[in-house]
């Protein structure tokens, strides 16, 4: 039987999903990227390979997320697509009536509006990572709370501390101030969750019509506190799928299925070395950063030149 | 006094027309500014206030580059927004850096003081002749018109070129030949030769052509380096691009256009909002009515007139159900972010068409 692999390589975590001919998930995996997408993907594929039943053969690979281009090249993927489209396709396959997708990941956050199964509008955070997962996790570390317990702790507060929602620098100084005047940890944590929601709605969600049904996904959707404040502030039902963190990977797997060329992939990449070497081109005063991608010490692609010299 | 050297900032291919004009009316050397590169921007950013808009940084960078190449006279254009006052600041920055150059501004605060400019020009060239200047000014006006017609055709069709790069090459050839013309007759002949050649280039057009309109702040729209070659990226998705903002429009048609149109669009805009904000709102309505597949609005960060136009444009596009994207460019925008959003924009449009 045929199956298709979708990989979503984000800044913080790497997600992999294997689907069958009916676009149903056979197996999935979620690991930390830890700053090395190549190593993470090797690890991810090793685990996935173990979990795919013997009689399945991989007929397509799709990659998405911020390292999609590099990993797509490494795996010879048949589809390499941006995370906005991937998330929309993935969510629609599970929830065909969805109108609004709220997504908060490690470094970015986005909103996707859907009408009759078609993306009609979207936005992505610009300039800074305020109100994303990496900010939450660094603050969790500051407060010495494991990130997994963060959401539960927030739910126990009845009086969330007011924390500036505009920018992480302000949020952080506000947070320190609230701690120093003696607010309890749960109130601070709850305030932080609330500020994430307000920040999201003021930045990414600005001017967008948020209509039900609403789906919340991305790593931060696992945080119960953030979910609570989304419901409270939007004053409507917000659902989180148990697979909410896998939607990008699922979407790209489905796209890879649709665009399958019939080629078979063996997934033997454990021993292949994959390296990127960066250098500055001195050809003109643009000083482009040239990235050379080597597979087993053999140059396979070059990126980054403005003039197309490479 | 020895021959003076003149330099000016650049936007798109228009530096060529400026070069043609000044080299013919003044007995002076014209310095061709190097192409805008990262170095230009670094220079501009280094000596600019941080929150000034990017056209200021780009043009200051080029001015410093031409001064470095020996320019004694620099020419700058003002605009209808706060850019109209920027030359004062640039002049100050350049003098503070210790460069003793003559700084001429052709349009300040939206007005051209011809008497003052003639005084300056006479200072540069004692034998400056007004008659000759008028003759070449008219010739340059036609040249810009032809340039814009050719580029408009290229923008609409370059995405479907069979052999990539042919159109751009012919366009550059044409621009170089323009520099040598002496009469309108010659200019027209070259224009006809090249527009025919360009129109004869083989195209591979799909059944449905995706039409995208680009509107926004004029410098960012017209200088490809400042919008990270947005038009080139869009052409890669086989899109046909329309943009109305070009030099011949801004310099010669804008005033009439607004005057004629603004009353009919009073539902959306009643007043002149400064710079091109009003024009862009009117264009957005027109493009929505004509059934464009999408609109992209670009501006440099902190561009106040365009910020006020954005919410109106957003409303117009919602009303007509046309997808719209907004981009703000600064000197440090990442190209990857732009590509991700454009790809999603393209996917969205494709999904709608299905």
C-alpha cells in the first residue's frame, strides 16, 4: 500500500506525519529541532520508519516550515510549500467547515480566514516574535515553571496580573515588576497567557473578521491558559484538535499525495552527510551571502545570490 | 572654473532620462551612479535618522556614493509628503560630513520654483540656454512616456516569456540608444523599433491569466531594489502585473487624474490625502471593478499617507471580495518572509480560481 510523508520543520519543533491513501494518519512524531534541522529530521525519520507497517511504501514527501527548502532538497521532496497553505489544507481535511484558523508557533503566529473551503485572507506576524511560543518558554524558564505545567497553573488564577501586550520587552519588564510587588506565580502566568492573546489579536488579527467555527493550533495551542483567554476575549467557542500541533505536517503530506509522481522513496538518509557552507560573495558591493549545500561532500545546490551568478 | 560634476539619486531606470536631460542642457560632467547595492543602503542607513522612511535612506546612500565619485553638484527631487522637506535634512547631513557640494532641489514642498532653478543652473553653466533647456525637457518628457509604455508592456507579459530575460535585455538596449538621440523623430524611431521587437517575443500564455495590481508609495513601487524585486518574484508565478505609478503619471498626469476622478469616488475618499494615497484608493476601486485577481499594496515603513490609505483599501477589497496584501519595507526586511507570504498569496489565488 502507498503512504505519504509530510514534515513540518519549525524553529522550535519538527513534526512528521505519515498518511495513507485516504489521507488518514498512520503514524506521527513530534521532536525538538534544537537548532539543527538536518539532525532533527534524521531522528524523526528513523522513528517514523520504525512505526510504519511493513506493507507500506512511501510514494511522496512534502516539506513545510522555515527549513522546508533545505530539508526538501535533502529528501528530494516532491512538494515544498509555505506553512500558511499547508496549515489550511491540513485543517480543512479534519474540519471542513472551519472559518478561522488561529495559529501560534515557536517563532511566528498567523491567522487564516477560510470561506467555503478556500483561503480568503491571511496574515503573519511581522518584525518580531512577540507573543509566540519562544517568548512563553523563556518566561517559563525565568519563573522556573516547566512549560508543560504553564497552562494548568494559569487556569488556577482568578485574578490575572495586567501585563503589557504590545511588545515582549515591555511585557518582560512588566512581568518582573509584577513579581517584585508580590503577585502570586499563577496570577503572573495567567496574565502572561492573556497578554499573548491580546497581542495576537492586536497584531496578527487586526482588522480580520474572526468567525466561528474557530480552530486554534500550533505548539502554543497545547497551553490551556492561552486557550481559555482566547475563548473569553473572543467570546465564542474555540476548538483545539488533539493533533493541533501536526496540522502543517498533515497538510503538506496531503499535498504531496495529490502531486505524487509515482516515485518511491526509501528514507535511507541516516548515513548521508548534509552540510551547508556560507560565504560572502565579493563580486559586487551587494556582498550576497552565498549558501552552498553539500551532500556527501558533493555540491548539490547554491542559494542566495541576487544576480543569479551561482 | 573647471567643468562641474553632477550627480543625482536613482529610481528604477529613470536615472537614464535624467542623465539625458542634464548632459544635453548643461556643460558639465554627469556621474552615473553605481547600481543600488547593499553598500548604498548601508551608507544611507548609517547617516540617516533611524525612523526616517527608506526612500530617504536609499537616496542619501546614492548621493554619498556619487559625492565619493567626485560630484560637486547633487540634484534631488522632493515629493508631496514629508519627503518634500527631506532635501533640507539631506543637505545638512552631507555638509556636516564635510562635503562641500551644491545641493539643488527641483521640487520643494510640492512646488517647482523655476526662477530659482534657472539661477542655479546658470551658476553651473554660464552659457546655459533656456531655449535649449525647454527643447530637451520636452524631449525627455517624451522619452519618459515611451519608457513607461515599454515597461508597462513588459510588466504585463514578462511572466510568460519563453526564454527568460529577453525583454529586459531589449529594454536596456533601448535605454542606451535613447541617450544618443537629438530629435523627437529619432526618439520615436528607436522606440518603435524596440517596442515591435519586444512585442514579437514569443510568449507562453495560459488560458486564464492571473492579473495582479501593484499600488503603494511611489519610491518603493518604482525602485525594484527597495521592494526586493517584487515584480520579478511575481513574474515567477506567471502573473501579469499592472501598476499605474510611474514617472510620466506622477510628473505629468497625476494632477488631472485626481481632479477628474475624486468626485466619482467620494464614497471612499473625499479629500487629497497627501502623496499618492488618494490615487491608490481610486486605483484600488478601479482594479476591483475590472476583476483583478489580487492587489498588492507596498510602502516603506512609517509612510504616513499610505498608512491612512491602507484601511480604506482593505475595506474596498473586502467589498469587492478581491484578495489584498500589504507589505512594509525597511532597509532590513528579510526576503524569506516576503517569499513565504507571496507564495501563500499565489496559492490562495489559485485556490479561488478552481
